[in-house]
């Protein structure tokens, strides 16, 4: 059932302070290479952050940017912001200068919390900005002294359950990221419905995440969900390579691995894959992008740990369709998470019968308020209690949903609809294909043709031609890519998703 919080409700209390009040303050909350922190340690650190932010002039409803690597400081900053009633704006700490300019201007944040080693780019942008935030540099000697001198006592602001708590950002795969304004209720609701209801997290779990905390998928799965039950989250600041991930699994022995398709591919393709000891893992999740059935089956053959693919959006905060433990169908997103209603509709909003492809509509208590400064898009996407996603899906008679691509990614080729995912899954079966993305490109006659961008496992002069022939042997003629472009890597957005907009511009 959907979670119904009291009218006055602050997620800092729900996720953090409640664990200490319950007598679990001595339980390990965070594991890092530098040691561990208990729930009492995290609470104390968050209170110090909150008090320093108040001293910096931050008031309830002010927006505060977090641009930090994953670590205790990130967690403390997030809870410190929320505890004083301010609003968290999570961004990639390694943003490019023009991206920092955009986020400064768009969010009009009062303060930006930045790691001291990354300050230069954020400080330069602040000098250019009309609404420059005050920079708080974390991690140097001056900061450490200020933090140590701050009070570790802080009463949480009496927030309303419908107050904005965190701004999440759309993937920005085809344009500038939109801020999705999410409430305190949303984060607790999905925690109850998915974190506890599907993943079945308990205080004995240890989570480890491939995506970083600024990505809402990781904020939930590797912070909020484990904190809600007194479990342990594992954090590391460096970029997640497959070697780093294997090492952290050996070191921390997690029970839950939070994964994405790109890393799934790298893990199963690694020469040392068969040597890995994954016996501590009871479950692995995948989200953020579509997980091809071929890749899912390779995972099962290689590691044998149950892999739950699912779908979530920033507009509903987290996952609302998922495969469930003991009930996994590779190639599908699974079934609707209890507490959410999902339907498939045509362009007029009429529900379609099973087996037909249509737009995904979802409702539940995790629905966002809307998009910041995007009223037209808000009205298009939020229809009463329903959120109308740009995702195209198909539901079968058992209630399992299959992802068919984004509405703006679906291709009309030779008068027929084509899902790029189908072509991508076909090409991934070729042993020399590491990654692939398929988009539509207009030919000289103005007709849409599928084009594949492929990252090969090893350079081969004739691979492009081989892949076109490979697809023609396995797909209907109109589905096969007319051209294959070989790349060293696929372009990605600030959230690490394939930047299909950039591919389209390159394909013109």
C-alpha cells in the first residue's frame, strides 16, 4: 500500500534520526576505505553541517547544491540541508564549465557545497553568474576546523510532507536537464513500496552502488533504502571501473549490488569474470537504461546472482516497475510495484489491450510536484494523479512490461514502428560488439533509417559491414541498420546515460 506520512514530516527524521531514537545509533551506517561511521556519527556530522549552513545564511526552502564525491561528507551535507528545511540540488561534482553555468543560473542556489579539490571550476562559474551561490569548500584544513567547532545538536525543521525536499534532474539525453521537484513524501513512499516491499532490505544488508549518489537511483538504493532499516551503505569516491567494483565487492562483501547495464556489460566481459567471488550477494538491481535480454542471460551464465531489472523515473523518483525476487523474466522490466498503478495508453490517453505498444502512465504517492520553470512540459507530463512518461512499453497477459524505447526514440521505418532496443539487442549478440546505440537518421529522400553506433571490443577494419550483414540475417529487412558507425566510446549525459541527442546531431 502507498505510504501515508503525517502532515508534518521531514525525511531527515525518517531516514536518520529515527534510527538513533530506536536505539540503533551504534549500528554501522557507512563503510568506506577510510573506516566506518555509525548512525550516531552520521547524525552528529549532519547536525554540524546543518548548523554551518544556517550560519551561512541558508533558510528553509533555499536551494543548496551538493557537488561532492561519494563519502560521509555527501551524506552529512544532504541530511544537514534537509534538516534545516532547505532543498537539496544534487549535481555531478565533475561538471564541465558550461554545465556549472547552467545549473547556477537555473537553480539560483543560495549555497554550493563543493569539494576543495574541485573548487576552481565552480569558483570561476560563480564569478560569471548573475545569481552566484556562496561556495562552501569541504575537505581542507579550514573546513575541518569549522566543522569541528560547530554544534552537533540540531532540531529538524518541521517540514510539510508536500514540501520540496530534493531536486532531481531528468537525464538530459535530448536537451538541457529539467529539475524535477520532489517532496518528502515521495522518498519515504518508494522506500516502503520498493526498498522494503521488493528488495526486502533488512538491518543485515550491506549495499554497494555503481552509480554515484547524485543519481536518484543511487540516492535511494545506496542511502535511503538501507538507512530506513538500519542497514549499511558502502561508499567510495573514485570513478567506478570494473576493477574498482570487483575490489570493493571483495573488500566490503555487500549483499545488494546496485548496478546499471553499462557496468553489467563490462563485468560479464572482463577476462577475470569467472574468478570473482560473489557469494555475499543475495541480489543485484539494474536500472537507468534498458537491459537487453542477451546481456541479462550472459549475467546469469557468468555470475548466477539474481538480477532484477526495473524502471523508474525522476518524476516518480525511483523504481515503480520491477522484476521481483524469485519471479524474474529476462528481457522484461517486471511487474508494477505494489503501491503503484501502471497502464499502457494510446496518444489520446485510452488504455490499450495487452500486447500493444503505448505510452506508460503511472500513479502513486511518489509523484513529483512538477518541472521547475517548465509549466508547459509539466502540464503535458502530469495529468491529475497520473504521470505520463515518454517511455513506450508493452504489457503481457501476466502483467509483465517490456520496454520498447522512448517515444522520441521510436522509429517509423518503412511505415512500421521500430524499437531501437530490438536492434541493439541483436547487435549485442555479436562477439565483437561491446556497446551499441541505435537512432533514426533521415536519408536523402527524407525517410528515417536506423543507424547503429558501435563500440567494438577490438579494432577491425571490416566490422561495420559484418554487423550490417549480421543484423540482416536475424531481423526483418526494415529493422537492420543501413549503416554502422564505429566509435571509441558512446557520448553520455551528466547522469551517465547514452546521449542520443548528440548521436542524432552527429548523424546528420
